[in-house]
């Protein structure tokens, strides 16, 4: 695979094609995912749950994310490396810039931040300084206590309209990508069609420009409840490399997600 950049993903969108994304937390798995053709790797703050055993992403620190970013950056090959800004990095614009700087120095090529239209100023300042930003909307796990649990967002017309307007405002402010988590497939499609930037979905239906899953879910080793949008690709593969390849190929062919994975 040729080195993946933001321009690569923009071209994929323009061509009406799709790209695959997967979380990664260390060099070995990052290498395996890159070899399988996966275009974007995310050092997600999901590491708090799947690596550290917490019940949410809130305890994850900037140091934790920087450590895993350095590990993934050493193994990743040609994939684009996106990294999560942890809980409260968006407390002030000054802190946002400091924390994003630390992630970029650790090897991030794009940062992801949770928050609605109120994040516009912070995203504008990051973008001005050359930091590409992916804005995470819909179910934002850092707000799990405000949301009252890990629930589908944007089910009614008013909520859906607000998510679409938030996405437009953040792109207008400079966001280079949008990630939509756990929203109805119809909203995933509407946001993707309305924006010029690539939209990645997780539980957002089949029509977004990219798809992302947590690596442990792809390998079928997540403890506890399995969300509807998850598929265990290990069940159809002989080894980890095969499961990553199958996931990548199914995303590219729009075989995944199927209707049963959507809301
Ligand atoms: O932290 C993470 O892994 C994420 C994905 C679920 C998109 O944000």
C-alpha cells in the first residue's frame, strides 16, 4: 500500500469508494493491520477499556495515549495514524493545543476530538497550526455520563438535524474529517452526502466514506456486551492477519456493515 495521507482519503471519497480504519495500540498489531491494507489506524482512548480494563474511557491520560502512539508509530507502515485527545483535553483551547502538540510529537498524523459545535474555536486554532482534526460526533463516549449510557444518538429529527449542523460547523471551522458513532444509517448517509470531507462511521450504516471498529471487536475477544454494529471477523479467518484482511476487504466491497449492523 502507498503511504496514506489525508489527500488519499479525500480522493477515495471523491471516487465514491470506501476506506477501512481500525484501532491499534502497539507496534505488532499496527504492522499486521497495515499489511492487511487498512488505511487508517486510530490510537483510541478505547485503550482505557480494552487494555486497561476500565468501564469507560475517562481515566485515560495524555501520557497513556502518547505511550501507545509511540508504539504504533514504530510499527504502522503506510497507514495514516490518527490519535484520540483524551477526556478534558478540550477543557480550554490552550490545553487542546498543548495536548495535540504532544500527540503530534509522539507520531500522530491527525488528532480526533469529541465535542459538538462549541469545539469550533479549538478546531480552528489546531487547523491553523497545521494539525489535521477529525471531529467525533453522535455517541461521544467521553460524555457517557451526560448521555446516560452508550446509546444510539440522533434518532429523532431534531437531534439528527443538530448533529448535521454540528458537523457542518466543525468542517467550516477546519475539521478535515468527521467520525460518527452510533447514529441511524439514514443520518450517516445524510452527513456523508452533505460534507466534502471524508466521514468515518462506527454503527452509522453502510454509506459513510470509511468504517472503523475496535481491534478487539474484530478479533472477537472483547469481554462483556457486544454492540450490534460489531462483527467478529476471526470467525471467518484462520489467523489474525486473515481477520484484518477480511475486515478490510468487506469494507472496501461494502459487504460490511450489513443491515443487521445498522440502526
Ligand atoms: O476510542 C476509540 O476507539 C474510538 C472508536 C470507537 C471510534 O473512538
